[in-house]
């Protein structure tokens, strides 16, 4: 999918998640891309948070870029992953109400209407860092964490969202002593 000319800015854009029909994407972008970086460039200060944006394909081009209402200047939201039916968006945030540094959250999506963010709770989140969610077709959540027992750094785990079992570390060679993240399946 060619996104460069339609969406990319000179700073940080991505990751993305796409609807089943390929006509809607949600993507992360830092707020510097909206101009705050230029305002603070003379002070060499990089202020801002990451946010999630939605774009739709019109005549083969990505347009109608809009910030989601969950974005804030007080915390970051990023790493979106859309469920197969397009009704739930999973994401990472350090918003108030979390359990740790960053947690996995979800919101309902109905067109341009969004539900209230829901933290996935202690079944997934720890007092450390959970990030890079990916929701599979069978509602298995894959995510990275340095709070659950692992091999070092961030490791990739999977959690069955239909039961209360503890997340399972995907083991080696998927996980290493370094940071392992941004898992997805095709």
C-alpha cells in the first residue's frame, strides 16, 4: 500500500492498521507533525505526544485525515490494531487509569463514533510496559511486554481474551534478550 505521498510527514508516522475492505486506516503520528515542532524548533525542545488518526481512501488517495477524540496533549495513544470486524480498536496508552507505564486499551468504533476507552486490566497489563497490540482474526491478542516473565527487554506474548488465563510468552526464537515487538500475522 503506497502511503508515503498521502500521509507521511517529515517526522514520526506509524504503525498503521487497516480495515478489511482496505478503505480505512488508523495510524499513529506524533503531534510534532501537526506543527508544534516548528514552533519549538528555535528552543530545540521536542514537546508533544503520539496520537491516533483515521484516514479514508477517496479516488485511490488517502484523505479525510482526522484525529481520534482519545488523543490528548497530556498522554500518548498509539500502536493501533483494528479487529477483523472493524468494531474494536486496540491501542497503547499511558492515559490516566492505567496499571503501568503503558497499557493496552480498547475502544468501540462505529463509523466516526468512538466508545469510552477501556483498559484491558491485569489480565494483560502490568505495572511495567505493555505495547504494540495486534488482535488476530480469532480474538487472540498479541502484544509486547517487559512486565511479564520473559527473556529480557520487551517480549511478545499472546492472550486469549475469552478466558482469564495468564498471557503466554511466545518463547525463543521469537523472543530474545533484546526488545521484541510489533508482531502481526497475515
